[in-house]
C-alpha cells in the first residue's frame, strides 16, 4: 500500500495510481521474511524521520525567521495604509539580515523551515517498477510531462528531509527596493516586491532510500541468524539482494558501481553459508560496506528554487 507520512500534514492532492500496462502481482504478501524485514525497517524509519526533523529544526536561524516576520508586518502595514510602520518594519528586517551577513559573510542560504516525510509509493515487484519506468520514458518522449509526473510519483520509496532556505543575496535587495518604492509613494509595488521575496525560497532535500534501509536491516538480521539458522539467514540475504535491486531500478544512484560490489558480497556470504564456512568477517565487511553506501545516499543533497510561500513553510515548521 502506498504511504505518505509527513511530520505535519499529508497532501490530500497526492496523485492517484496511474493506469499503465498490465502489471504483475506483487509477491510481497507471500514472502513473510520480506514483510518482517520491511516492518522492522518501517518502525526504524519513523524514528529516523522524527529525529531528522528535530535535527533540521535545530539548524533554523532565529534572525532569519524574525526578518520574515518583520517583512510580513510590513506587508500588513502597507495594506492598512500605514506607510511609516511599514518602513519601520522593513528597517527592522534589514537589521536582522545585516546581523546574518555580519555573522557569516559567506552564507548564501539561511534555513527557515524544515519537514521530514516518508513517501513509499513504489511497487515491490521489479517488473512493475520497470513498466512504470518505461511509461515515464514514453511520456517524456511525447513531451507529456504532466503524465510523466503522475507516473514518477509511483517510483518513490524514501525519507525526504526538505529544508526551506532564505536566499541571503537577493532578500536584502528586495527590502531596499520596497523601501525605495514606499518613499516614492508606490505602496502596491512595494508590497508586490516583498510578497515575491517571501514566496521565493530555495529547497534543499536529503533523501534516504527505503529499499537500501530494508536491505541493511535484512543483512543485520541475517548475521544474527547465521550460526543457528543458516536457511533463515539465506532468506534474509535474498531479501537484501532484492531490495538493492529495487533501489537501483527506482533510480537511487542507479549507476553506482557499489550495487555490483554489494551483490557480489551477498553472493559470497550465501555460498559460505551453504558450505558451512565461517561468515563472521564477511558479514562485518558487508555491514560496513552497506552502512557506508547508505550514509552516502542519505547525505547527498538536491536543491531547487520553490514558489512555496514562507507562511506555508512556517506552518510546517510549527
């Protein structure tokens, strides 16, 4: 079942499942080992989501948030015809920005709000994923980007931590322009400049692929079973291999050569289990390898400019 779990709210307008080619039935329901590994990971992921959101909230800048509040005060004062109060609010906002610049002259983006979301809409079956990927390619080839976006929404299985940032280079320029327009008796133009500044944020995202997390959990479980239940350990290794294949097909660094290395390590341990060989050192190397891969995936950043309003981002922050 597709799930979307946010720190604050769930988007009621999330796209429905698209109709594509006939799809194979997922075998997850018939694989209790995978179900158990996913359930264990889901509990861990929710804790990670909460921790990620708390960590991101610690990095929010009070001066930047105060500058936004003063900008909103200025817009309200303009609407009420109180030019003097609007100018005073802009002056206070400018002072807050000056403090930020003085504190860190090299800063380009200042975090003002953050949210962490679990999005798990991807099928479990590799064939279904491949069908959806082919549908995306066809839609893009036909320049039917709306259809491509709908299908892409079915190819996500991740914890997404999104931080909204104030662009420190352009924001003070907007404040100065608004003050100049107010002095020239152009309140509506001043309000428009301030509103545009508030509605232009830069979103930076960190994504943790859920299939890689499931694979990591399965490998840890396999090591625990490796001495007493070798068949159970082999089943968990099969889950890990399958989840890594899903992560690759879903495009989480799909060209990374580490996938091949991880699969080779899993296959080697599986062979050792069949031959009743000691696997302690092999498991230790595999766990270190997948932990490093997991961290590298989770630490990678994607940034984009967004039209999301500061007010909406602030509601998320609260």
